[in-house]
């Protein structure tokens, strides 16, 4: 039987999809212009870099994972967003 369901070989894909959704929701639902998120978990084999939003809102320049940025804190995020980052 042939399935139309896309199979993934990455066991962490569900977690990565959740992290993307949380990151995108932060941009959509808060006054955050842009995010560069890096998650590294050697035990799980995760080395994930994701950007969302803009580095320059006026010129609509997207965030870039190669930018040098200050490290931010997740303590101001709503609890439902912090939970996935733990």
C-alpha cells in the first residue's frame, strides 16, 4: 500500500515543528520585531537555527542567522511559550 503521508527520517521533527510554531507565534502575538533562535541538544542530536520576523521593520529586512545579536531572556514569555523551550 502506498501512503500519501510524508515520512520523516528525523526523530526530532515533531519537536522542531513545535519550536517553529512557538517562535512564529511570538512574532505574531507580541511586539517582537524579530527572533534568532538556536537550540543545541547533543543528547537528542538537535542543532537547530531558526529566524523569524525582521531585523529592520521599515525596510522589511528579514532576520538572518548570521547576525550578531545580544542574547535575550525567555523569562518574559508567557508560560505556555516557556514550557516548550525547557
